[in-house]
C-alpha cells in the first residue's frame, strides 16, 4: 500500500496559500486570518499553523473571542481537507464543532489539523489548539462533503 501524497492541485493551492500568491476570500480577509504568515507546515491530511496571539481578537482580558476561534478553526480544518483532495475535487463544510477547553490566552498558539477519515464523498477532520506549554486549549471537529469543483460551482484553481 502506498502512502497518500498531495495531488498537483493540493500542492499548488497550499504553496500559493503559504507564499501569499493566493488571494483569500473577503470573509477571511475580514477576519484577519493570515495563512501567508501562520501556515507553517502541510502534507497530505496535515497542516500546522502558528498564531501569535497578541490580544487583538480578545473578547475580555487575555481571552480570545470564541467566535473568532471557530472562524479561524473552520479555515484550518478546510485547508487540511484541501490537502487530501484529488485533482478536480473540492469540498464544503457540513458540520463544524468547536470545543474550547481552556481560555485561548496571549502567546504563540499552535494549531494542528489532521485528516481522520477520507471517503469518496465525505471527510472528517480535526484540529487541536495548544498553548506554549503544550496544553490543549480547543479541539475542533468538522465533517466535509467532497464533490467536484463543478458540482460546487467553483472555477478551476489557477495553475
């Protein structure tokens, strides 16, 4: 059995995401999500982000807003899913569950996304948020519907 590898589409998309070539949609821009700065590593079914939480997304003193954590998490599990797609496939989120176990305080936050299961039409992805001490802050679970880009009304990705 061979190890799964990144498709050409996934490799190009993730490289463009990390180097800033890809223009994020308005929603990500409005949330201030910066994959060009925060995406540190990717492979088939895996992503690692490092977010320097300076407090600019706090809801109260030294606590990140949970809605922002959920929005950023949706991006991370989505990029993790994108890493496991074949050429011509894309996805949409069916379900997103965000469990914040500890306050997301200031400092360097590491978020690792991993593909748990990938079928023909569905993917299950998780992400863990950890602080500088390695404590688990949040666990995110997402179900993704896998379809062709055409079925989802998406144009082909730039080459």
